[in-house]
């Protein structure tokens, strides 16, 4: 499956979920349940992340195989090239081809945070645009890349970040999946700025439900997402330590974000599940009941 074909023929927005490989036996059992839950929503595709420096290389391949060949999902394989040499990159991509995968999402990736001994290959690519160009030269994958409505956390400026995004598209990216934001206006302004410089590929917003206050703060710190006053004030009104109330607030907030995005004509919604299913189940069921999906 080439995801760009979906956006050409589907009248309603696509629904997709991001999963990552389980790191231990307990997480694997939980992930199995999550996958079975997500099957019931009939998503258009499911993506699988690729750990920093290839740390989940085998786990990512196994999960892609399970989702595609055992569970019947259409899949998109993330590929993070940081630290990997050309031969390693070809090995990963060849394994994807062998699984019948046609669509990837190529990102630079980051150094492994939990491996202080990690040394990047001397011929590793420094930028996602270089990785895309390398892949395009030898493979026929439908390729996507990441976009950052608020600017990448390492970017000099938003303008410079957008220049790099245009370069990624020029080097082969056929669609963009964005980082999440808690104010849809960031995304809508981002789309307008992309169009203004000639980026005309589908741009799919990432949606991150609030699962817990701790996780929200941690993820926002990692990726530079703004936690808006609306979110902070809404959480402040909840009873302290009421995890269920926080989760329900997160579902309500994300559902409203999705409604607004659909009304603005987005090609799809990409939900970051964090290998959980409750929020995704509730959000998509509500939107389907309302006739928005």
C-alpha cells in the first residue's frame, strides 16, 4: 500500500495510529491487546517507529510483520537513519521490501539516550533530506517525512526549519506527518506557510491525547510542543492525582481537536497511541458516531 493513493481516492480523512515495539514481555502482552482493540476501528494504516540508532531494528521489523501479515493492517514503516552507515540502511530497507512494505516515513532520528557507548557510523547521514535522497536513488518506496508546526526543537528559526522541510520534499518525500500540538492554529498556520513556499504534498496532523500529566510534560519537553493555557487551566480544575479525570480530559480535548481539524479539511488524522488503546477507541468511536469519519 502506498499511502498517497489513499488520499487521492478517499473522500473522508484517513485514520492511522502509531505504535512502537514492546521492550519487555509485560509490554508485549499489553501491546497485543492494544492491537486487537485497534483492529476494531478499521484504521487505514498503522505506523511502527524505529528506535534511535537502530536500537529497535529487529523489534520494529517483527512488529511490522505481525501487523501486516498476521493482523491484516496496512502498515507504514518509520526509518530513523541517524548513526547507521549505507550498508545498514540498505539492510533495513531490503528487509522492509521482503515484507511487502511499500510506504516508509524517513526521519533523521536522534542518538540513543540510554546507550552512552553508541558511536555513529562515520558515513552516517546528518540530515533527513540526505537519507531521503539516498533511499530515492535505489528504492521505489512511497516516502514521507516529519514536519514541525512549532518548528523543530533544534531548528535555528521556523523559517529555516521550513526550508529544510522543502528540501526533504524536493529529495523525495511525498507526504508529511506532523508533530502534535495542543493548539490547532499552529498546524493551520504551518500548512499555510508550507503552501506559500511550494510544498504541495499531503500534510497529516499528528494528534497526541493527554494520557497523564507526567507524560504530557515529558513529551512536550522532548519535542518542544507548547502546553497551552487552555490545557493547563483545564487540568488545574481537576482533582489532584485523579488519573481517570486526566485521561477523560485528554480524550475530550483530543476529540475536539480532531473535529476542528476534520472541519478544516485535513487529509487524515495520525494518533500517537503510546501503545495504549482506550483514548483512540473513544475518540474514533465518537467521531464516527457524529458522522465525521
